C-alpha cells in the first residue's frame, strides 16, 4: 500500500500549467496527476502515441479541442482522449480550473508529440 499526501507532491510548471505528480511508487500500469489551469492558460496541441488520457474536471471549466471537436468540461465531467488523438485545451474563464489526469499506460514524455504553434 502506498499513500500519497497531497501537500508532499511538489508542484511544477509545465508551459504555464501547474502539475502535481500523484503516481504511487511501484505502480506501472497508469500514472496520475493534478493539473491547475489558470485563467487564460492553455495546453498546446499534442497527442500521445503511447497512452490513453482520462481527464476529470474537479473545479472550473476547461474547453478542449479533440480531433476537431470542441468539448467543454465542467465540475464532475470526465473526458477520455484515446492514444493517437490530437487535442488541446484552454481556460477562457476568470477562475482557476483543476483537472485530474490518468495516463494508461503511464505518462512518458518521449511518447508525446507537440505541434508547433
């Protein structure tokens, strides 16, 4: 059993988003993170060639673009982005939004592709 204490998960900046890595040590089937999306912040267009991504909105509103479709995530909404699908998102509101993200299998930056913007 592993217990992750939220205050001990050091946040880090990823291109204007604040991320807390919450993956327990010893798990190799998925990874878990919280993403804080400040007002006006965005995630550039990207895709994973390795992982499915499951986003769960815990606070606020985030507007996603996935494979040419626009999807608004609000409190309690969940979105599955299958591996290989291009996506981006942004926070157009004046409130900070929070997303919980699960990668299956775990996140690996080497398997993420980003479009130039």
